[in-house]
């Protein structure tokens, strides 16, 4: 039980990260399939979507902006 208590904050933030990434992947998948259907194309599977470059670029852009804001906040508080 001690390792869980000693690492509780890391575990909590790791869980939040995983949940946020899962939410972003589901929302992006639904949006992507909606756009494909609007253009008369068949929907894409979830596995194909999360391994696509479109998903990876979206994740990188999202987290890049978050890290930039976080680092600016740290620099401003110093």
C-alpha cells in the first residue's frame, strides 16, 4: 500500500492524462467520421484513426500549446 500512497499524485496525473487522451481520440474519431460521411466516403475504424497522421498531428498541436502555456506560466512566476 505504501508505493500507492507515495506515488498517488503521479498516478492521479497519469490517469488524467490517459483519460484526456482517450477523450480527444474519441471526439476526433467521431468528427473525422462525420466529415467522411458528409463527403460520401465510408467511415474509418477507430484503430485506423488513432494510427493516422491526422490524429498524431492533432495531439501534438494540442499538447504543444498546453506545454507552452505551462512553461510561460512557470517563467512568469519565477
